[in-house]
């Protein structure tokens, strides 16, 4: 009787340990659905864009579900161009130009 | 300042070239995935509706029959009933995801958190229970005839309660991160219910962890199942040499192969896609728009496939089992008896034979232990 009881105990323990291991491994990686396809820049181009073709801009963040960070310039023709997110010379110039234009619409 | 001074020049000389510039920049424009979203808006609602109908029918039949007519004799019985509950709860989140695929998430952050947590809790619960069932079936073979009678009725009931609480507790804990991190974000003028992780976590560390988890979340339950069922299969073939007829042995084998095969078929493609996506997070492999779109489509299709597993569970674990078939036939008979006499009466013996074959296989490998028909194949 004693032997049998300890047998039950070890059986419980093995299955408990197995469960815990599986659970530890499952942790955090089961993400719910809704991997809605998001429009993103996949690569960027550091070539200067003439500022007069740009109508507006916005920043692409990883939070929004995109693989990289980027600055997106929307041209007057409605094209969305991908520039690096770093605030290097030409990018910050166009941004400040657009911000100024926004503040004082002609 | 040079830059600005040149602007007028640039404007005058190159104004005709601006359209050329636009086309030169072709490689680095935003990848427009409207196409993929339109596909998802049709494909996902159709698949989810089918899954919902089949899954609700199968799983609620399991719950109904178990609760009304079948005694929960073994741990596996208890696990199967819990599996049906988990699958039902999982299926109930599908209408929300279907609506999300069509219109985006319009019902608020609370609903987003609850639906996501419910989904992942029940998905992991389902996985844990499948592993549990295989462990219990394996144990039914390895435990000697002496040990089986040891736990008295109360002891067995307590053990079941503990196991169930453990499984559900773990599953709920596994669902908690979703509760925390899922939120509604807006991109491309569309609301999405998705996980937003804190930026503090290093990208490479996070992705490496994800790869480990992705491969193991599928691999570990799979390996547990393969290990347990291989041992069961070996025991069955030994039982066969001890006198069980070939056809009956094949019948039992078929169930084991179906259980493992369907798990592999439905879960492997989804996990492969997940692995590729995790690799992409580290190495940024996907830089072409067309490839990225295909990966998104593959993700949607394999995810739906992975989900069909919860509709197949009732068939794999319950309806194939002969004892359950008998219970359903009894139910049908009871219904038809009131209507048109006793027509189904002659079906009973054949079913009983198949039930006997199940126990026969079992008892041969278990040294005539009547109590341990733990898995009724």
C-alpha cells in the first residue's frame, strides 16, 4: 500500500514537471491572431529627395508593426518614399521645411 | 545653406525631371499591402465561419454526451472533456477575428485584450491537454497492474482535480502577457488589435528568445506526443503478437497515426512561417515587397490551418473511440424509439464488438487489468 502510494506520487510529479516545462516553453510566444498586414517601408534610401516634390511626411515606428524605423515622405503625386529614420542633413531640412509650411499655409 | 539657395535653380531646371525621380525611387517606396488585406477580408471570414460551425457542432456534442451520459472514468476522459471546453472557448473568439479581418478592430481596447487573452489561453490549454492525453495513455501502458488499483476513488478524483487546475492555471498564466501587451493601434487609417511590446527590450535578444520559443512550443508537445505514442505503438504490436487479430491492431494504430499526423500537418506549416518571421525580425531578411506580401498570406493561411485542429480534436480523440460511438448511437436510438420503433436495435451488437476490440487490445498489453482501459481506441 505504501509502495503504491509513493508510485502515484512519482507519477504525479513526472507529469507535473512535464507540464511545467511545456508551459515554460509556451510562455509568451502564443500571440493571438490579427497579424494584419501593415504597409511598411522594408528598406530605405539615403539619396536626397528634392523638397519641392514632397507634400508631407510621417515617421514609421516598429510599434506600428513594421520591421524597421523610417521617415516616410509623401510626394505631391501621392507616392510614399522611404528615407532613413536618422535625422541627418537633408531629412531634417525637409521635415523643418514641411513643418514651417504647415504652420503658415500659403 | 547652399542647399536652399540651389532650390530655385533645381526647381527651374529639373521640374520636368520630378516624375523621373519618382520612378527612380521605385525600390524604396512603402510596400502597399491592400491586396493582402483584401484577401484576408474574404479568406479569413470564410475559413473562420466553417471552423466555427464544425467546431461548435463537434465540441458541444462531446461536452453534451460526456456530461449527460458518459461517466468520466479515466484521466483521459477528463482531459478530453476539458479539451472540448478549451476548443469551444477558442472558437468563440473567431467571429471577432473575422470582423477584424474585414473592418479592422472597432470594439475597443478592453475587448481586444480579453479576446487575445482568451485566444492564447485556450490555444495553450489545448496544446497542454494534447500532451497530457498522450502522457496519460502512455502511463496506462507503463503502470503495472498493481498500481492501478491503489488510488481509491477519492484519491483518483483529487488527482484529476489537481491536474485540471494545474493545466488551466498554467494556461491562464500563459494568456496573461497578451492581456498586458495587446492594445489597439492605428496604422494606415485602420485600427488593429495587436501586441505592442516595450521598446526597452533589445531587438536581437527578443528575437532570439522568440525563435527558441517558437520552435519549442511546437516541438516540445510534439516530441512528448511522439515519444508517448511510439511507446504505446510498440506495446500494441507486442499485444498483437500475443494474439490480437491484425485488423484490430491496425485500427488502434490508425488512431495513433491520425492523432500525431494531424497534429504535425496542422501545426508544422504555421510554426515554420513563425520561425521565418522571427528570423526576419533579427536579420531583416525580407526586403522585397512581393516576398513580404507572400509571407503575410502564408501566415494567414497556415494560421487558419493550425486553428482547424480544434475542430478535428473531437473526431481524433472522441468519435474514433468506439465507446463514444456507442453512446451516440444510444442517444440516437432513444430519440428514434419514440418516433418509429426500435429500428436501430440491430446496430448495437456490431458496435459492442468494436468496443470489445478496443479493450481487448488494451487488456492484452496491460495484463488483464480491467480498470485501465484508459484510452478507448
